[in-house]
């Protein structure tokens, strides 16, 4: 009899709530029952309230159970889990779970499905078909396809990827680089981590395609040190890809070469800013560079460099495998394709929702997310990380679209959404935005380095009710100075959460003072 | 961030440090990989390690020292036998992360960056561990933990302290 295939995620978040113990228990308890089981450690499906999520393979597809605790494994086996029998933890066929079924998994198609380091799984599910297609195209055709797809940078800025690649392609240089930004430091984001842990070959393939497109033979991926599991999985994937000739001196047997190097950050948020990341890769302090010159003109070691986020590069292979039109036909306005939204914080059904741009903020938080985990009303959501705006529920009709968010004084960023219930004090959140900036500023620009420290002090005085009107005016002025006088988004966007908290939740800046008076 | 398991650091060795530099010397931008490996091996980066790197790479000590001090991961002092990172990012704040951060300091009797007097635990703050749908999050010796409340934190720390050093 064939062994029953059972999937238990190896994703760091799934492990953080006990998936290793569950995997061990499944092995132990199935041996005790003389059952033949083949355990596969997959990525996570991204439904974290159901983790650890155990899946059993059946002829009709995979059947899910979750959340499973290690001590429940014996009971589940006795109840017939290996035959996909009903149980109070049984969720039915995984693909039919409404939360998953309604998504469009374009970039995340394999995450949670495959064994992340199985080359056979990767190729069987369409892996490498993008790279193979690209090998028959001219660099200009490759870049034009990316431009036609409408793909924009997933790291937050939303810059059109094809235009960036075109700039590097047009540069005349013997040496060019692809630099993958995997320094995912924003709170409320974990899609890069999940992808690197769940489908690392996709990042490798995307970088190789970028190299062929612009004529770069060297690639660097810069992963933050807070992600040890992602570092280990990416390192293994790069080794496997090299050993099997997917990359290296001869990409898939052609005379193209692509050498991929992995570098690890060292606990600096600002190194997620592209020029600070380049400085760090060169072995220096992560101090940002003034632009121009753009990295596409003079980037890593002064050479033309494509700097793209993990998800941007990982979206490239399926664009080539399925055609630019398959991506472009999704989305709204100038926000084409899908975005991997991340539902985080105080939320009942937290995790990944990959769907086309145009879905509203409210649909994500209320329909997919199920509201708060605490059961209290949602009061505020922060979209786009620590430098993104705080929005009230009255803005839940906003479509997830770069331009619509920008017009509303907010930003989609990388699509991370952090939910707060009605116990949140927005004056504290505004203060934290300044505190975070003070902690993580690289120190190059005075408005950021000094302004953030002064911002904390001013907000403290406002909270204390000390000369409130004058200090509110001072804070507004300080925000203007930081926004206009900083070279990068750290100082430039820290005013966004501060101003939005003030604009949408002014009562929180009055309350504390009233108490003191 | 500590990527190693506890208690596996070796005493200072000039030869070992030179060998580490030697292994990375030809890599472009070799300084960061060198510093990571020095800290992985010795547990921290002390002044004589800075001297070795500067001499071997023909950099000024100020350059190397500047890089070491820029990055929060690089430590000048040896850490405790275990390192606990408590996340203070917004997602964790929304789930009581600041309460947990306060509790962690009180429970261990040290501020962030400090090491308990018995040398068992170094406590650090971190802004995001990428576990934002399972907040609050902590990381213990490179292992991520989710949905950690105060009682859960105490259990994790007790387990660390009762293990033999």
C-alpha cells in the first residue's frame, strides 16, 4: 500500500505555534499504529488562525485539519484522519475553504502547496517555464513583456518594474547587478518571508530572468537577520539551483551565466531602503545615498543595478509562464495584477490574501479578516507599514489601488494591513511613529535624525496637555520639515502616520490633556 | 539576531579570526559576512577583532568600528546563554505587545540590551519578526514564537533557565 502523504508546514509562523511538535507527533503516532505515512513539510497556506494546519492527500485532493495541537494527533489518527474522515477539526478540501477559494494566487501559487526545496515539485507545477521562455527572447523583448504586464514594484513605492529594467538594459556596462531586497522590516508584512520559505526557487528564477533581461550576470539577495528560517531555505535553494545548472556559469545549459549570492542584514530597518541596502552590501554603514544617480544608473559598486523586492521578482516568472496579459487583465486603473495583502495585528483571520487590486480595504479587513480577534470594534488600520497612514473604518470603501490611496493621503505600500480595536490610543501610535524613526534613522538627514526625537517630545507635550495649540502647530511644522527635507522615505513618510492619526482621531490628542487639567 | 543555538561560542583566537577574514577576503563587500561569522564564532565582536579586521582588510579601525556600531546585531559584549527578542512593532502592539515588553523587562529584571545577573538570558527588543498575524511574537535563540502572552513568556523563560548551561 502506498504511504499516505501528510503535509505539515515548516513556515516560521506555523512553527511558532507548534507545527514541529505536530509533525513529530504524526510520525510517532503513525508508527505506533503501524501506519505508513510520508510527511512533507510545506510552506504555509497563509491562514494563520488555522495553523498548525495539517493536510492529508486523497485522490480527491488535499483535506485540511486545523488548528491541530500535538496532543490531538493521536485522537485525529484514531478518528481516521489518514482516510480524510470527518472530525471537529476537519476543514474539508483545502482548495474549497472559502477564504482560499476566493483568492487569485498568481505569485503565491505554490506557497503552502509544494515541498519548498523539491525541484520535481517545482517543475511539475510550472516552475522554470518562465525562464525557459525567456531564454528564447531578446533582452528587449523580455523587458517589454514586463512593461506590458503593468507590474509595479511590490516593495512599497510601486514604481513600474519594466521602466526600471529598461533603464538598466540601456546602460552600457560590462558589469551589472540584480539586487533582491528581502529586508522586509515593516511591521504587518510577512509575505516576502513566506515566499522565501515556501517557494524559494521562484525568487531564484525571477532573479535569473531579471539578469537575462538587463544583461546582469551577478545577483545578490539581501535578507534581514530576523528571518533565520528564510535565510536557511533560500541558501539551500540557491545551492540546489547551482548544483543542477539552473543558474551559475551556464543557465539551463545555455551560454548565459548568472551567479547568485546571499547576504544577511544585521538588524537595521533602514537597510530596507534601496540605497542603504546597497551600502550594506558593499560592507559599509547602512547610510542612504542621495538620488540621483538612481541605482539603475549607478547602483551596487557603482554599476547599473536592478533593485527589486522579493515579490516583484517572484511575480516575473508566472508573467512569462502565463503571458503578460494574464497579469495585466487583473486589477484596476494603473494598479495591475494581484497584490499579496497581509492581514495582521488584532484580526481574527490573519494571514495572506492574494487578490486583484481593487478589492476594498473593508472587504479585506471585515470579509477576509473577520474583524478583530478581540471581538471589539475595529477603530483604526495602518496600511503600508510603519510609514503608512492610519485610517478609520469610514475609509473602508477605499479600493486597494496606488492612486486611490495616494489621493486619500495614504499609501498601499506593500499591502500590509495592521488592525487595531477600540482600545487603541492613537496619540500613542503617533508618538511611536516618531520613536521608531528616531530609533531607526540612519542619521544622514537632520530633519529625520533630529526631527524624530523632537517629534516624540512635542507629542509628549501634546499628550500632557502642555500648551496644546502651540505644540500642535509646532508638530505640523515639524512634519512639513521632515516630509520636505529628508532624502528618503524614512524621514519623508514618518509624518504620514502622525498626520493621519491627528486628522482622523483628533479626540485622542485631547483626551489625555483633559484628564490632566 | 542570534542565529546560533545557545552556548556554542569559542574563546578568542587571533588565528581563527584571521582565518575568517581570509575565507571572505575575495568577496566584494566582504565586511558584513566577516563580521557575521566573527560574531557567530566568538559570540561578540570585541576591540581586538576590530583590529584584526582593519589590519587584514587594510581599512581604518574607525571604518570597521563604524560598521560594527551601526548594526544592532553586532555586540561588543558576550550575550547570555540565551537571547530573547521581544517584538515591539505595531502589529504586536495591537495585541498587547507593549504590555508583554514591560512584563519581559520586569520578569527578567533587565532593560532591553541587558543580560540577567546569572548570565542566562539577554533581553533585546526588535521591530518586527514577520509573525504579524500571530502577535504578540518573541524569538528565542532564533526560534520564533507566536501568540505569546505574559504567562506564555514566563513558561518560555523558565524553560531556558532550568536547562543546564
